[in-house]
C-alpha cells in the first residue's frame, strides 16, 4: 500500500507565525509543512519504506524501537572515547548509521499511523513524550564523543534541550507547534548522522589528543551553544506572557550545570539530570497539552533535588567526608523521582489517552 499525501506530511515542522496566537485548544503535533530538504529526505528515505510496513504493526511499536535506537546511538558515541583505533572509528560510524535509522523511524511512526488510520492521542503522546528524552540525548552523544570540556557539554546540551522546551510551551498556549526557519528535526538528525561518519574518518586519520584538535572542539562547543541560543531567541520573541516556564526550566538546567562545573557531579550524572529534567517538564507539557489540562512548567521536587546536591557538595568541601556516597546517590534519586512522577501522571491520565481515531 502506498502512502497518501497526508501521510507524508513531516511531523515536527510548521510554518512559524510572526506572533503567538491567542490561547486555544491545540489540534496536534502534526506539522503543517516542511522545508525542501526535509521533504526530499522523507521522499527518498522514508516513503519507500512506509508502504511496506504491515498495518498490523502498531505505530507505537515503531516509536519505542526508534527510541531504543536513539539510546544505542548515544551509547556508541559516549563509549567511543574509551576505545582504541580502529574500534573508536567503527563505533562512531555505527553511531552514524544508528542515527540515520533513528531519523527514519522518527518519521515512519507518524507516517504509518496516518497511512493506516491508527492515529491516536496515546500514540501522539508516546512519540513526543519520548522526544523529551531524545532531544537532549542527541547532543550528549556527540559532545561526549568529541570529549568536550564540561563547560562545552553543559552549554550545548542545555541550550539544545531548551529549544524543545520552548517549542512545547508555545504549543501548549498557542496551539502552534513550529520550528525555526534554520532547520528541522529531520534535517538535524540527518546532519548528525553524516557528522558521526565524518568524525569516524577524522579520528582515524588524526590524533584526537592533538592540541589543535582540542582547540577545534572548544570552538565547536562555543559555536554550537551560540547557534542553539539563537534558535531559542526565535521562540523567546514569540512567547511573551508565557516566559515564566522557560525561565524556570533554564534556571534548573543552569543549576545542574553549576554543580557540574563545581565538581559536585560528574559528566555522566549531569547528563542524566538534564535528560530526566527534560523528560519531567517537557514530557509533562506533551501529556497535559494532549489531554487539555494546564501545566505551570514547574516541579518543586527537582528544585529540592538541586538544593540537596548543592548541600551535599558544600558539606564535602567543608571536610565532612561523609557526603561522597550521598553525592553519588542524589542524582540517581532525582532522576528516579522525575521518571516516577511522569509515570504517575501517565497513569492518572491514561483514560483520556485511550486510542481514538482522528480525522
């Protein structure tokens, strides 16, 4: 069965309004249009596949598999610096292939749902709920693979996660899920796939420990952060009265970044904290928007966790000596809390997410 025109509509892109419209009930995360490059990628790589997927395959299965591929991609990238050549380059090349597969899967779930009439609130929620984890997971992989300094990882990852958060805040209040003119999610994933393969070749030919390589990585961190901040500006100029949730999210992320730079948490704990903070707050925006409930963009449990980690670090610096184990455990406790809170919210609202065909 060949996909119809509507099924090929890219999910995560839409024409941007010049200003946010008055608050209204959102109609879905489905994009209104996409860029020429995105449409070419979808027609070339995704369209030939979607027509061969059996209708018995539920779109949520594709979403979950795609999400797991995202973790595989990040895992290969994060682990690659611990490998010697040629295994390091092979891991990075595999990460590039996995990123391409993830990009295709991210398109296929929505295309398949529309093509087979299996669109539902639950499917829509699952797709974009999981994106709340994948969005920061993607830059985490490339930043750690490049062995960026902690300040670079913090800058790029936090700024990138803020983009998706701002998208969701604007959508929650205006009903418009938009992307900036610069790029779309599909194009960014494709570019990252090519980047991983290029990095594999580069590290195979060049010593990654060279001083000029480290300087180049620092430059990439600065440029990457500035680019993401510019995209954030695209949304901030449209949020107006809905700025408070963005400030809350940014403040939490800056707080976790400060813990990283002060040595209170290591890079891996920091990455988990950002992933779970994004999942908790961005994921909540996805859930509550779909079920039509308000959300203020805050979670005091995350603030309590941030304060507890800061206090544990201060105690260790003061020479207590008993805070080391606590410092290790607290990030895991905060992450477990965030996941549990989202699981509770999902359970409470499951009845409203019962799959219902949309037109």
